[in-house]
């Protein structure tokens, strides 16, 4: 792995497919001034300001960070990295982490509009009590392995999840699975039902007023399996599709090759959305439990 001044690059403790990128204090300190130039309203309403943040980050590494991240996220053998400040200091608050995530995203591609929040990103809390209509905020339920963007028309090549804050948390670990490590991949991939067009909808909170149709499994340019799946949103039209989805769900959740890891506060996980699935283990019940996450998802730059 190449060396970049101000950045510590290591193999992840739990997987040689995931790269851990830590930003040294010097990099963080030098980001304070350019990040303070724009408040969050400016970033939300003027898209070009997001690219200004991205350039300020990349310039500090002589444009090597963007090259590194893009080489990882597009490589089938890896396709995932975590990145964040090596040391959390008082300078690193929630606003700083939104800006850092914005900069990282805009070195990879163009974020999708997030209809749930009406912005290019979504921030959401997981707490003890929940009345939402999806597993996203249900702290004590397992969030099964899935990919993002299954129910929208937008191209979703990648996603970023940043842990902004957590208090009184036990459990809730991140679960991830690379398609090439999944024991049941080719059994399901080779089933013709997985190539049928499935109907995908979404609950009201997603603010999407249409449905889309696409198969669960497709292939990349080299004929390797890719997947677009989440357990809550497909609408099977017959017994064959319903039973296929049950086999798929069971096969994913029973996999012995899932990576279970705890993302540190301040870090983001960035994954290729075609061959990495992600989920979350249940939290241990606690009335004071609180976690805030940020999500950005989007498409690669065409060039």
C-alpha cells in the first residue's frame, strides 16, 4: 500500500478486504480553516461548495488520497475502506464530521438526492424508543444484510455511513459481507428466478412515490455476480419469487463469513454497493441509548 504524508494506512483488523485510513492530527488541523468557510446551509443549497471542501482535503495529500480511495472502492478484491480522524479532539464535532464526509464523498463521485431528508445526505438517530416504519431506527432488531438504493431510480454505486456520535451503546456492531466470500452466492446467482424483474417499493418515510423493477442478481463487466437487495422492500409477485427471497435471506444471515466490526465514532465506512452487503447487529437494551449516523450514497464520476 502506498504511503501518503499525514495519513496512516493499514489493513483492517477483521478483513484483508477492508483498508483502514486514519487522518493524522496535522491533516485535521489544516482542514479547520477551509471547512469553516462554509456552513451546512451553504453546502446543502450550493452544490459546488461541496467540491471545494473535497479539493481542500485532497490538496493536503497532493491529490493522492482521492487516487487511493478510488482505487480501493472500484477494486473487486477490496471495494471497502474506513476513514476518519486518528484522534478525536474537541475540534471534531458533528458539523466537522458532516463536512469531512462530504469531502470524502465528492472525491469518489456525485451523491444522490436523499428523498428521506430532501438533501444530499441524511442524518438519523437510533434511540431506545422508535415508531418508524423501517428497520433503520429499530435498535433492538437485527438489520439484515442488504445493499442501498434498491427502491430508487438513481444509480447507487457506493455508500458512506459515518458514525457521528454514540452514547450508552452496547452491541449494534456493523455486519458486512463481500459477495465473493458468501458460501451460497453461486447457488442463488445461478437460479433463474434471481434474474427475474422484482418489484421494489418503500415505506412512507422514504418519500418515494414510485416503485421500480430490477433483478436481485446481475453481472459486472467481467461476468461476476452483483446484487441489489434489501429484505424489507421487495414485493414478490408469486410463490417462486417469495420462496427465492426467503432462501436468499436465510443464506445471507447464516453466512459464516460475515465480518462483524465496531466502527469508531468519527469514522466512515465506504463500500462498493454492488458486491458488499451491510447490516447491523441488535443493541443491548438501554433507555439512554443514542447513536447518530450520517449516510451519503451516489454514483461514481463518469471519468
